[in-house]
C-alpha cells in the first residue's frame, strides 16, 4: 500500500511538473492578447522607448510611475498662517525654497574666499616678476591681469549665479518631504480656512523647478501660455502678489480656462490687488507670438505632451488619454505642435527676456529635439537668436529632493524613483538674445 501511494504521488508530481514546463512553452500554442486599451498601449510604447534610453534604470522608473506620485505643498501667501507652516514642519516637511536660498548663500561665501585667494595669487606672481618699472605702471598691470584672468572671470560668473539663486522666487514657500520619506500631505480642502480660501495647494514637486528657473518678479509682464490646470500659475501668483507687473493666463480650451478661474477663486481673496493684474485669455498658444510680439519679460510654456505618468495609469474608459485610438493623429503631431507653441512663446518674449519650456514626459523627441528644432527655425526664418542657460547650479542645490537624468544635453530631466517619486518632468531655460 505504501508503494502504491508513493507511485501516485510521483505520478502527480510528474504531471504537475510537465504542465508547468508546458505552460512556460505556451508561445508555441498560445496567442497573446494584443494591448487595446489606452493605458496598455502607453505602457507597451514606453517599455519599447524608454528601456533603450534609461536601460537598467527603466524598471525602477516604471515602478515609480505606476505608483502614487509624490506631492509638494505650496503655502498660499494670500491667507498666510504661521500655524500651517508649523504643522507642515512638525510633520517632517521642509521648505525646499529656503533650503535652496541657504545653500546658495553658503556657495557665495565659498566662492568669495576663492576669489580673494586668486586675486592675492595674481598680485604675488606679478610682484615676483615685475614687468613694469614704476609703481603706477605695476599697479595698472596688476589691474589688467586681474580683469583678464580666466579663473577669476569664471569665479565671478559663478558668484553672480549663486547670488541670484540666493534670492530666487523670494516669498515662495514650498514644502516637501525628503527622499525615502513617503508621508502624504493632508488634502487642502480638509484644512480650509474660515474665509473659504485654501491654505495651500498640492502639486507634483517637479512642477516647482520650472518656476524657480523662470524666477518671475512682481514688476514684470509674464505670460503663462498653456496655464491650465493652474498649478504653476498659482506659484507665480504667490511670488507676484504685489507690484506693478501683469500676468496673462492663457489656454486654448474653454473648459480649462473656466477651471483656471475657479482655481483663482479658491486661492485668491476677492479683495486681493493681484486680481486686477491677472487676465485670463482663451487663445491658441501657437498664435500668441503673432498677436503680441516682443511683449513679455518672461514666458512659461508648459506644452501639451504624452503626460507619461497619467497615460499609463488612466482608467480603461478614459478618452482623455493621449494613447486613445481617437487621438492617434494628435499624438503623432505632438512634437510639431510643441515646436509651434515654443516658437510663438519666444516671438512673444522681448529681446533679453526669458522663456522656460517644460513638459511632463521623458521623451527625447518632445523635449530636447523640440528645443533644438525651434531655435534653429527661429534663427533661419526670423533672425532671432537664443541661448540655453545652464540650470545645473539650480538643480544641484536641490539634489537631495530630486533625481535628475545625467545624460540630458539640453535642459534638465527629472526622473521618478520610489524614494523621490517626482516627475517625469523636463525643463529648459531659453534666453532670447536678439
């Protein structure tokens, strides 16, 4: 009887093992179902595209994109409450703008010391080997050498950069949790003040970076070319709540413009002076450059894109997904649309002004390629020249909160990882020189 049971067990185990081995060979007999839903198509597309660019990092990036993203809380200066800030700090959140300012000031001190040392070194070298006979000639020669010294020029340029960063977006308060801290903020609607104005608003932390790069000032004329849903616009309004400048919030969609106005009502008191300086328009962003050329000091252009994170997470029934069958042609035309909008933004910016281009995709074709193509077209067609500003000093000061893709040639690409699940988001700062 014992042998019979052993034989039955062996037969069952063998049968199961055969089934398992056969199941692993199922491509020979099993036809896989092709992805048909928008979010499935998005995942298949990104797997093919990004696995080649990010290689071994793509599985971690994909896992983060499929997870709940990390938020930052922007304190509403129009209903400032010390208690709100205290509660945010007690929960472990840190004001990353203050961190940026403090680190920039430290860098200024270090660079200033290096400048003093380099100037002393230049003087000592000249005094040891004087090339002028009189004291006046020697002093003139020293001054000439100090001005033309390459290292001193570089140090002075770095000093000016960090001096500017030590005061960038003054007044903006953005709280975020450090890497590996997965604490979530309480919904702003649950903390609504008695005046019905919300105390803070939540947005993807990577959305703060284009605002820091733009550095809007209260006396400037600013255009937000694709303003909806309004997160970046709200940041601009926190910085420019006082002053003589103006803010134009534009979006091509009437329903999204209505949403912009609702957001303003939720965060801006009716008697706030900034309301008089905000104008909401419903125009095609690709035409603004012809309507108002050479007008604005600074332009933010957050263009429509594949919106990577939302695309792979959208509901099966969502028609808003850019990977929907109904939007196939629109998706194919995205780079051209983005280029048209960016060209229009640069045309609407005055010479010497600033344009910040941003997306929420990691696509090379929608980011660097669009910037390169647009700048070349502007130069050849309009004779307009532009320069790309290096944003590395800014982003390095916040590297404890964000992950950046190191191989980006133009601009900055923020990539999501579980320990710092912001993005994906791209930004590039363009200075119109002529």
